C-alpha cells in the first residue's frame, strides 16, 4: 500500500537556524509530492509541490524541497527559520491510480518548535 | 476570496447523538474531500466527491458515517449515532478543475468534534 513516512515527530530549532524535514514516499515511479503546513487551529496550506522536471522546487514562505528518486525522499528545507514557522508540516503523495484523482496520502506530520 | 467554509467550528455532543458537519467548497471547485485528523491516526481521507458524485468512500469508518453532496456548493458529513472514538478534527477540502491530478487541495479550518 502507498505510504508516506516522516521519521521525525518533533523538531526544535532556534530562530535563524536552518531547518530540514525528512519525508520518504513508497511509490517510486513518477510520484506527485507535496508539502503542506498546518498552523495551530488552522487548516492545511500548500507550501510546494513536485511533479517532474527540476528536482529542487521552490515554495512559499522561503521553503524549498528536493526530490531524490534514488532515496525515495522529498525533504523540505528552509535556510533561516522565523518564529512564525512554528507549525506542523505534512508531506503527501498523490494517489497512484490516475482514477484516484486528487486523492492524497499524508505522512504523520512533523511538529516544528522554534526557540527564540 | 472566500476559502472553504466549514461549520460548526466546534461541536460537543453526547454519545448516541447525531452530528452533522457542513462544508461549502470554493466556488468553481469540482472536487471535495472529507478528512479526519486524530493524534493516533493522523490525517485520514474519509470520502471524496468529483462533480458531486462520491468517487471513493473506502475511508469511511463504518455505517454510522455518511456523506452527501447535493450540489456543487454544499456537502455534509453525518455521524449517527456518535461515539467517543469519533472525537477528532474533521477537515473539508476542495480542488479546482484543470488542476487535473495535481493534488492541490484547499482546506477549511476544520470542525473539532468532541463526543462525551
């Protein structure tokens, strides 16, 4: 079955430091991959997405992610975090079957805490 | 522009009662999704509709759950009878035609359900 793994449940980072969140996906052919962010009490917001082409994708809020097929990974990065980046981050993969349309499978999430 | 609108934002009810959650997708979007979020199971897709037709309801936990989409601008998720294990945050999300299978979902702010 299709699965998305986020190995880190919690990450604490100092404001201004760099951040990297790990994501591994299970379907290796041509995945459609996403990162969403959820601020406390809010719904999820799309940060960035990868379909094909350049393996380094830029998103909103200064985030980027790199697709590595050899490692089945799609890690999210930010060079310098801000206190407002404290949130939960979800990696997701689109359904394997085309008929599944926009059906997404989400990872378990990584909660990011930002220290002053 | 109005995003996905969910109501109620919070619901507290007693076991055995009927619960109805409502969702208004973004105007012009033709796919609608109901997700459930819990600490134990993360984000789970319950059901999704395309052009008001249920496409995949394999995530609906049991017969106590039902969802309808009578028109393009309204959907309901009903739990009858409710049980304490149904306590969760229920998210509605929609996506636009033309995004094909790109998986870009727009989420509402969620309905937090507590069943006592």
